[in-house]
């Protein structure tokens, strides 16, 4: 069993903001499954169960604010009797250009308060992260304001491709395991690349 957690802030005012990219990826997965979120664990999170191949996967959206994500993740791991090796976190990443998706394990929070909270609560950074690039902030906008803004119209046009690429990577991680997935996909990165006025995802 794997625990797949999307990071974000609950509440309508945060819907479709850059900081909620982790939420959006999991919501797209559940939408594609024609599923519905519920609450079955003694944790402050929305839950959806599914299978990827033969592996059971618990999808979770913490309903705490971002800087308290560690409390929810810790509770979920304990409730489902899982270890850090079973954990996959999907989140926005300001340090990556918009459209870049990077799969990493065992790295620091890079200023992300949700990841910082999880590392502090678990006492380790040795878990898998699917990082959704939201970067290239305008110089005159503070990062804390930028991440809470909604995506621009031009970004919206490619978001479905970004989220679909993230979904494919998540399925690959669950199917093959982290090490084999990275081996099969080189660095585990993909990005949006302009091509004669269009955007496409490239590995």
C-alpha cells in the first residue's frame, strides 16, 4: 500500500492557486477515476482509495493549512500502518520553472513550508516527492504572494498537460518503485518546452 498526499490549503479562496498544485494533481486523478472524496481515517484529510496495477493507493488531501501538513501526514502514516518508504508527496515547487515536473527523494524543503513541516514531524527527508514547477515569479512580486495567486490565462492553457504528466509519473513510481522509475526515466524530470508557438511536455 502507498500513501499519496497532495499539498495545498483548504478553502475556496485557495482553489486553483499555484500553492495548491499538489491538491490539483490528486483531484484530477480522482476525477479521471470518476471517484469521490471521503473521510475514513482519524486524520484531518479527505481520502480516496484506488488501485494502480495491483498496488492499493490511499490518496489524501490534508485539510489543515500548509504549514501544518506534517501533523496530518504523520497521523495518516500511523493510521494506515505505513512507513516513510510508502509515502509520496505531490507539491508545488517555486524553485522549478513553470511546467517542470521533478521526482526526487531525500532532499531538503527548499523553503516550502509544507515540506518543512513534514520533515520536522517525521524526523527525516527520506520520502518521495513529485515537485510541480510553478516558478519564474515576477521580480516585483514577493514569493509568499506569488504562490497564493491563481495561474495566469497562458499557464491555464497548459495545466492539464502538466497535471497529466504528473499523474503518469505517479503511476510509474507506484508500478516500478522509485529506483527503477528513475532508472527508466533518467533524472525523473519533464518540462514544458515551446515548439513553434505551442507547448509540449518533453522528458
